[in-house]
C-alpha cells in the first residue's frame, strides 16, 4: 500500500506550494488549508508522514490533520478516483487490507448487490427496536460495526474508533441494483442517529425506488421508516436530494413540526416549486408518520385528506406554522 501512496504523493506534489521530500516517508510543503505563514512565504508547516502502513497529513500551523486518502480527495478529485481504483485492484480498502465487495472491470468498481450482513431478525436488540416502531425486522439488516462494514465496500470512514451497532436500511435503484445503505443507531444517545453511504455517488440518496409505480402518485417522506406506512412512497436520505429531474407525480410529506423553521422553510420552497404538500390538521400532535401509525391513525387516509397545492397550500401553511 505504501508504494501506491508514495506514487500519488508524487503526483499531487505539483499542486502543493514549496513541496519537498525531507527524507524517506516524510514530505513538507505550505499548508493548503490555512495558507501557512503570511509573513514568511518560505515557511512549510504542512507535512505528509508515515504511520505504520499508511500516510497522514498534518499542519503544525493550523492543526489540520487527516489521512492521506482524504487529503488527496480534497486536493484533486480526479487523482483521488484513480488512487481508489488502484487500491481496489490490489484488494486494499478502508482501515488496513480488506477484500472489497466489488467486481473490477478495468474501468470502475461494479458493486455486488448482495448485502453481506445478517438480517435484523437475527439480532434481539434490532427485533425489539423495529417491532416497537411497528416495522418488520425481516426487511432490514444488522451491522455490529456499521462504519467497519461500510469500509469493506469502499474507503469511507477514516476513524472508526467510535463505531456502533446499527440497523441497516438498503437502498436500491429502480432496476433493483444496490446503490447504498443507511444505518440507524440502535442506541438513541449515539449521534448522528443516521449515517448514509452511497455506493453510486452519482445516484440520488433515495430509498424505495425499487418498490414504486411511477405512473401513480409517489409520496416523498423524510425517512425510510416513515415511507413504510404509505403506499407507493419513497424517502429522501439526505438534505441534498434533488428530485427535480424525475418526472413523477410527487406529493411531499414533511414532519409535523410547525415550530421548526427548517421544516416550514422546506414546505414553503416545495410549494413555490408547484409540488403538492401535506399539511397536518391541528388535531394531529404526533411528529412523524411512524408516531401517527403507533397512535392508531389511518396514515394513508390522513395524508390523502390533507394534501394541498398552490395558493391553498400557502394559506394552510400560514395557519399551521408556529414560527
């Protein structure tokens, strides 16, 4: 692995000011994060150095520190992609040497569709959590160490010292190709509660595309679990999801949080894009669809009866919001 890193240190060196090799496995240059000393343009306090079988970057001016993998990703995305492919060819990924879940075609990794994890039904804590929320454990998987599991697919998490057990929610494309997965922490004190990893970075972070009829109304919820309680629904697994390129009849279902400025803003922006939205009546006190289901609500009927668009949606939003 070190010979690959050394090769790419040399390749990226042209982008590093005052770069020089101090000795074997030690390089210095002006830090690209803080710009290094403003008074002395010859000072070089950024270093790449060897740690066991890896290289790290550290700046002794601003304190910025990260693995060489992530340093390269920041500096040159094209070189980073080549570097990852070269590591894959030698069976290197994540922390140390782990055989990745991909088939190498000579162009880019093609990931297998199989989830190499036990079903959630095989873990008592997962079964207890999911059944308590009214969800079917057989639809999900379980990872004792979620970040370590992600790293067997591709290098994603550089530091896994605080790794935790998570329920794993697989995401598939319309053609049922595995495109990523989301991990929900089993312990509520763990933050963030959800972690998402995409195998196909160009694919939008959407759950449920493999299950919908795109000719019918498609409901869009804020999370995979909520989508379970609605027919023909998908879920956004990230705040950066753009559905504008998809020619579906969407209805957006945001959480019932009238005091949240973020939620109110999202609804207003969605209305402005001419999409129908759901605005819950004041008689509903539960925050999300999962809680509404557990409270005995007929979720499907509730959603269909409270869908609004255009001016009507704007007026409903004004009376619903509390911010």
